């Protein structure tokens, strides 16, 4: 039977981990139960995972949620949002302490420390958050032991601290992945940036893609000629003489989004070596001020970025829940240092 399927994976250049499919059913399609229809068209997806996705409204027919028993009809347009399948295998479970701030039967919230890689990759096959989660979740009835990405539906950079939500069931993974796809997850970050933005608040819109000069760096393409659509809303919380504390809210979740967007508007993150923030960018680089900044950079030798809060609908209750975290010691210490310098 012929049909059209369009697939998009939000992985390499995104912090959101999902795959999205769009299927237009052929005119000659006979009536067939939805889960059976999709089983034949989505490789490596179990029937249980599909049924969970349908129940969580991550599968829609003609832009409306349907029941598992729905019979597919000719010319139906089916959209499916699933947590992106793991790419790697043989993850080593490791008993690594986790800062879990909330947990129930469906999910858990982890406050990741700076320096911890989220997902195993080249040069970081052990000691990652996934290694720790594989061990921690090993006794679940639906254990993901040995899979490449247990329960993850999003991620943050190695040297960014803060909150991550982890799904414990297939249903929760599908339900959370749909919220990330719909951009209804509330994500608030605190960033210390160089300089003082002219506006108290604003919105940065610019496609983000890997730089043609350096694949490790993400660049902003304002004309939309390259990269993926990205939107960051920001608000200045505290102005110092040479740096500012800024709150950033993500509408999309591209790799290095805040880091790239803030540099694009002339305010790289403090101590962000990848984007040029590990040197004096505001004020004269001489005398006691130079020594002060060098000490501050040593105090926080990573980008000054913290994923402070997360808000979303709970998979089971479907009620909105909100979680917040304190700034880590290095971030708080650098802020205190700038406050002290301001008062001198």
C-alpha cells in the first residue's frame, strides 16, 4: 500500500530529543486500527510505545487526538511525536550520586552539576548522567538498562548546571516529548553576560546552525538561510558596571541556543571560552580590574549558565507543575564577587 511519510529528527543540533513523523494515508487504504497501521510504517517502534504515544495524544489524526482503536481512513493525515530512540548500546551502569529534587512513578527531576556530560559520546563513555540513570533505573519493570538514553527527552551542555526532567515510563516519554515539540515546556535559565543590555527585556530570533568555520561552535543566521529556527526571550535581572545577570526563557531548544544568541547581540556569557567570554570584553583590561576579572574567571572556569526552573504538565495528572533550583556555589560566588566589586 502506498503512503507518504515525512520524518524529522530533533537531535544533533538540538537540546530536545524527539522524532516527528507525518503520514498521509493513501486513497486506497482499507480501514485498519491505528496502532496496527503504524506498526508497519515505523521501524524499531514497539506496539506498546505506539499505544502509549496515542494515549498521551502524541499521535494525532487530522490535527486531533484519537483513541488507540481508531480506524485509519484514506487521506487521513497522521502526525506522530516520539521520544527519539537511543543510538548507542552497551551503556555501563554506574553508581554515581544524583541530586534528585523530585521523583514519582512517572518521572524524576535531576539537578545536574556542571562538568557532567549528559550522554555518552567520544572521549566520554563513562561518568555521564546516562550512566548514572541506567544504574538508578535498573530495577524498573520497564528498565532501560543498556539503552543509550534512558528516559531523556532533553539535555543541557556539559558545563551548564541545572534541571533536567527524566521519564520513567514509555507513556511519560511520549507525553513529555510532545510538550517539547509543541514548545509548551517552560524553561528558565540564569546567565551572567558581558556588558549591559540597552533594553530591560527583549526577544532574540535567529536560526542556529553549526558554524561553517568551526563545527564545535553554533552560529546565528538572521536571514534564515541556514540552521534551525530559534527564539530566546531575555530579561535583565541585575545590572553591574561591566556584566549583567540575565534571565533567559527558551521558546525553542537548539544546541548552545542561549550562548549563541547572547553572543549574537553582543553579550557573550561570562567565562564561556567557546564563544569568547573567557577574557575581558567590557572595561579596560588593565590594573586591579584585570586582576579582579582573572580571579573571577578562575572561580568559575565554565560558562555562567544555570537551568534554573522547569514547568510542564504532569503525564499522569495533566496538571501544570513547576520546579526551581538554587544557583550552584560557583555561580553564586561569582555574583557575590561582582556585587562586592560594584560596592568598592
